[in-house]
C-alpha cells in the first residue's frame, strides 16, 4: 500500500511546498498554505504498460453533432451549443446569477425530453425548487439532488438513461474518497474534477462545474482544473446594473473572447439579442464629453458610449478616475494629447467612464476616448450619428484596427451615418456600401482641430492652461 505523507499546498494557486510558510512564493498570497495528506506524491511506481497503435494525420473524422441548450446567448459563447462529453467550468461572483442561468438551461434542455441532472452541494432541494418556482420553471422534468460525495453522484448518474447534462454546483463542495483531505482543498477539487471528467468522456454526458471566484475575479482552486476542462466561462456583471455578460476565456470547440449578454429581470435572465441598442438607450447626445465607440467583443460588434469629464482642479495632483477603461492606457492617451495635440491637461481633473457597466479593453477604443476628452475640454458637442474606432500610437498617429467592416455594419444598423477611423484603415468596396460617411483621421492633432472647430466661443481654447 502506498505510504501517505504530508504536503503543504497553497489553496489559492495550488503550489506545493516542502514546509509551511506564511506567504506563498508562487502567488504572493498570505496565509493560504495548508497541510494536506497526499498519498499520490512520490508513491506511484512506473509499471509496465502495453503498446498502442499510432495513426497518421490523414484519415476520416466524424463531425460531432452539438446539443443546443435552448438559450441562444449561451450557445453563442460555447460556439454553437454543447459538445457531447465536454466539461465546462463556469465561474462568477456570489449572487451574480450562475444558478439562475443554469436552472434556465436545465429546464430548456429537459423540456426536449433529455435527461438533465442538477446536483447542488450548497443548497437543499427545497431551495432549488423555490428558485425554479420563482422563474416559472417548476414543471420542467429536471432531476434534483443535494449531494457532495462524488462516488455517490456518479453511481446515481449511471443508473437508467444516460444523462445529457449534469450540473455540479459547486465543485468546491465536492469530495471524493480518492483524496484524504477536507472538501474545498486543492487536492479534493482536483481529484473530484478528474473523476467527473472521466465520467463525461466515457459516457458522453455534458458536465458543467460551477466554481467560486477569488477576490480578483479568478476561478478559485488549482489552475490545473482550468487546464483539464474543455471550456472556461466567466459570468460577469456589476451589482449597480442589471446587465450580465457570459464570457469564454477558454473554449476547445469555439472562439475565445466571445460574450453573451443577459438582462436580470424578475423572471430570471432575459437574453439581449441587440446589446448595442440597449447600452446606447437613454444617452444624452446633446452634452459634450460623450463619444460612441464601435467595439468588438469576440466575434460580436458592440457599440458603447465612452463618457469623459475634464474639470479644473484645485489639488496639487490632478485626479485621474477611470471606470471600465484601462488606467495606464488613459495615461498614455493624455500624454499623447499633450505632446502631439497641443492640449494642456496638467491642471484638470479627468474622469473617464464606459456607460452601462461594461469594459472597453481593446486598443481600438483609444480614438473614442480621445474624442470624448477633447469634447469635454473644449465644450464641443460631437455629432449624435458619429462613431469612432482606432488605436493611438505614441507618435500621435491613428493606427488601423481589425474587423472594420463588422464595426461599420453594426453602426449603420443602429442609425449612425458617420465613422471616424484611421486614415490607413483598409476598407473594401463591400464595407463602403454600409452607408456610412467615412472620415479618415491621420493623427490626434487632426482630431483635436476637427473637434475644436465646433466648440462654442465661451469655452477656453484647447491650449489654455487657465
């Protein structure tokens, strides 16, 4: 019998240490290292195996038919539906709506005569039923259970008809006899996920593992779990807004970076088929400091409103407050506007916000952010039917970005008539037929001059230091 020994494992990143210490040297977190009994470390001898036949790259491969969940936004993120035998890790902050989304998916799949099993390790069956009743889904033939023993769960799922979908909520509450440590530890999470993964691959059942998240938004537990599963989905949202976004950070069967947009309502999560129109609804197009950015989220074009406020400061060090935008990228844009745009921003507080609780992370948002800043400083009101996209370099030049055609078509669909983009942007004849008037911009100096021309005379010139 293999001899068990102690191992000191970080509960944040899964790093193994030879002794206990207060700070993990791998992730720099304090008080996360605990002692666990691990019989697998250094206890397995290399035994003789059997040889197997190797194949070449040439050969026939059958296309696996996907299982449509019934929730279009979820299917978009997964790449067109579930792949049989796949394992998906779903993470999100507490209360964001993970269980609500999964109940809706289970109900939609169960109504199509598929066997769906929902295992909750955190809630009782009565609590799950109460949520389903609130969502008007109590009549769906979903099989429920409250259990945490992995061996019992797999034995139950193996009885009767093969389950099309198995939901484990959550993987941190599961424990298996293969690992002699407490539930929720790194060793237990890894061993439980491995057992569920083997069941999915051997039976063809789809398994969704719900994972807790850390304070920085990452899925808790060992990173090896993310490498084991086929897809990692993150359910994101702001508590102050009713929008929720499902984002794929890993997907072996589809594109990464794809997002699905939902709206939290009294009857659960409603799909948002046209998020651009929803995020732009109610915007004040007659106020300075607002620019519409034609962005991309995965393969989906999305229009966002970037708001800026440039106000004189009485502080020794001006404030730079950012919501939904990268702080370092804003600092770079301000430096370029001062060096190549002739603006004096050192005596101004600057606030930048992406409306709707979204994030504009791609470099293509530089031009829209710069236009909003110049508009707020000069008091010029940008045209309500104008959109921006382009990357700003340190030389002040506006650089082209990818997916220009998709951005233009999305803007035209929502009633926009003008687009400001890089002068070097390659536009095909098909993209020119989108109906938008294209206004090329070579550098930030040209952008500042074009916006300042429409500024009211009561506002100070852009180069004023006040």
